[in-house]
C-alpha cells in the first residue's frame, strides 16, 4: 500500500491528514505484526524440524544406543566440503564388531545427515559418519578409544558409500 499526500496537506491538521495517518499507522502495524508472527512461527518450525531430524538418540538398525557427540564442517584444500557426524556408541567398548553396526552408518547418513544438512542449507561433497566407544577430541590420536568410520558422497539427496 503506497500513500502519497502533498506535504502541505500533512502540515495542516485536517480531517484528511488524520485519516491518512490512521490508515498508514494501521497498515504499518499490520505488516509489522505479520512479519513478527511469520518470523517467530518460521523459526519455531525450523527448530522443530531440526530437532526431529537430529534426535539426541537416533534409532539405528542394530538397535544399539548411541548419541551425537558433535557435527564438524571442513573445507579441504581442493575446496570440497565435508560434514562429520561424530557419534558415541558405548556398546562398542564391550566388543561390538563393525559388521554388527555396518548398516547403522548408511542409516545415519540418509536418515539424519542428509535431512539435517538440507534444513541447515549446508551443501557438502562428503559426509563422514564415525562411531566411537567414548568421546574423543577430533584430530587427536588415542589408543584408548575404538572408532569406526564410513564415508559417503552426497548426490541428489542420497548417500553413496565410499570405501576407505
């Protein structure tokens, strides 16, 4: 809505100028309210959508309990982008073999990583899913932890396994 009124008419406190200001204020407040409601509602939806995708303890095919330690982003020298989803599965400490949890990696990539990246509007070339028996600091070698990794390229919203 656009209001054009000669400056002289606005200077005079006439009935017309009062109607103009009332209409202008009403329209301005209406738009501000719509923007505020949209931003608040949209933000809540985004938070709900992200929380739904990024569950603290996602269900995996093996049925084992695990939780997300962190998500890290990296841009490599060749400008490719990598997202690392680092999980903790304490049961690994008790001798769980890689073959017992192998399907969990693809499930976490396609069911958690890809939707999460889409919601966050992040574009990556590769997703690396790791599972460890305990929390570790990224990049620091430790002989105490047992860790498993799988890498996937992400193309057209799906995960393609890349064997190490």
